[in-house]
């Protein structure tokens, strides 16, 4: 029976010993979220990897038995975490489709600390990327593959590049039409979608990185790819500069495709991105003429 993984907790405490507000909330959550003998507690994120700083989130997983309702567990978690400091804001992550992920923003001294607590049943917990078990009162996690090296973990997921290429090709024309109409706000928003939903997965796949969005990307992506990614952002908010960023995004995305095709061993490109790009060039020639 693992009541408290004291060595792990001590190691994580030592990693944030200089950040008093973060340490205070961490200690409070460990104490309060381990009071029920039927509910387990684990943690993921930068604290478990030894890379936490004063701006790090505290990412907890509360693991509930089948007989405990989500509503009951959520209420208990809110009560436990809200008392760690002055509660400034709190909401479930329904914007991510995760109603049982509870997000808290607490003020301790002059620092704001963000706490994420995901309420999970045991079976769902087992699929998480290498959480560190802190409290396992009923040996719920015995036999699960949970305590490997978190830094070496990679999500077992390959994007559907055929679908992604189709979408990117269509998004290219859609984004241009917004610019052509002078709808720069919508064009900029579409550019962000193309970058995050298409270019970024390509870069991460090539670099063998987990698909974690922009999280710590400055330290994980190679310098050449990081420079290329930056070129897809407009330097100022005007039509010509947004168009320049769109063209660079299409160019870089296209240059990455042979690398992905080589790795996959098949050419998935069925959309005609080049024809769409040529149509944009023709429209621009008319616009400037």
C-alpha cells in the first residue's frame, strides 16, 4: 500500500523551495487531497520532471473508485483547493472538452498560482503519460505502467497527414479570400489555425517530439525549425504583411512534406496545394495591376 510517495514529494518540494507561493499551494494540495482513503493522487507536468519555475502550473490527478460520482469528487476537490489561497478564478476545462479537469487561479502573497486538478477513474488514469503516484491507499495502480521516465515518453499518435494536407490546402485559399476582402482579423485567426493545426504537428512529427502544442517549444524545437516557425507570424498588422506570412507558411509547410513522406514511406498528398497557391499569385497580380 503506497500511502505517500515521500521521496517523490520531497524531490518536488526541493525543486520549488525558492518559490514560496508555489510551495505553499503544493503543500496545501498534498495535505488536503490525500485525506480520503478511497481516492488516489498523482501528478504530471514540470514538477515531476524537475523543470518547474515560479510560473509553473501544479498538475494533479485525483483518481476515484467506480462507486464515487464525478459530481461528488469535483465538489470535494473545489473545497480542498480553493482554500489554498485567495481564489481569483475557477472553472472546468469545458473549452477543451474536459469537464472533469478543474482549473484554479489562486493568489498567495503577491504571486498567482495556477492549479489543474483532473478527476479521473482508474481506467482512464492508466492511459496518462507517465504520472507520478503520490498517494495510492488501496493499491489501485498496481501493475500499471505508470512510473517510467516521463521525459522519454512520447504520445503513441501519428496525425492523419492525408487529411491534414487536404485541410491545409483548403485553408490556404480560405485565408487568402479573407485578406482579399480586407478582413484582416479573420485572416490572422485563420493563419493561427493553419499554423497550430497543420504546420506544428508536421514539425513535431519530424523532430520526434510529443504533440503538446506550443508548450516549451522554444527549448524543444531545433533552431532552424524555430526560425522557420517565426517567419509565419506577421510582423505588423497590415494586409501585405499578413499575406507575406501566409506565403511563408505555405512554403515551409510544403518543404516539410517530403521529410514526412520519407518517414511514412508513402505519398499522401492528394490535394493540389500548388495550384491553389498559383491561383493566389494570379489574383495578387490582378490586385496590384
